C-alpha cells in the first residue's frame, strides 16, 4: 500500500512527524508538500493529494492543515474523494468501515502527535465492511454524478 500525504503550513510539523512513523513502519509514501512552515493555501495541497489518489498514484491519502477543516473541504470537492476529518480513533475506524474514506484529514493544531499516530495507525488497519455501507457510499457517488 502506498500512502500520499499533504499539508499546508498549519499541518507541516505533523506531516513530518507522520512521515517518520510511516518510515518506521516500512510504509511507502509520497509527499505532496508543503515543504516548510511558510504560509501557503491549503486548497492547493488538498487538491494535489486528492488528484493523486484518484489517478491511482497512491492508494490513500493523509491531509493535514491547522484544523483539518479547510483541507478536508477542499479534498471532498474532488470527484471520488471521501475525506474524513478525524480527531479520535473510533471515527478513524468508522470512516473506513462505514464510509470507505480514501483520505483522512487531521488538524495539526488540534490534536497531539501521539494521538495523530494512533488515529493514522487505526485508519490504515481498518477495512471497508461493504454490504449496506456500500449501498450508502454508492448513493454519495450518485450525488456527485448528478452535479
Ligand atoms: C491556516 O492559517 C489555516 O487557516 C489552515 O491551516 C486551516 O486550519 C484551514 O482550515
């Protein structure tokens, strides 16, 4: 599995920390920026990451900004993306089991680093349950198709 990771300046520090975790775990990743704490616009990074997921360059994505809100909204504008902003491990698991989230968003200024690692680790281990959840996720895709 190959993970894409992207952030704005508000998520930069947490992005670097999560990269260290991915390296330790031997999980391959692609970094879509940003590359410093200099102020940038989160939609640019949410978009890059989301387009990489849709193109199949990476299997899943981790998106980070200060709150996780802006970048998650941006990611969810890309057709086929289901980005879930998570601040706890239960939501992280459910976002995959029920919603088949292909991007997780985190708030770099909201959650601590260790909690972020637990959230990411839970999210990576979780599997979509399908069944009635598939029907519901398909209904989300129907909304997109009719835009
Ligand atoms: C940047 O200051 C901040 O607005 C951004 O990181 C994010 O929190 C937006 O939702």
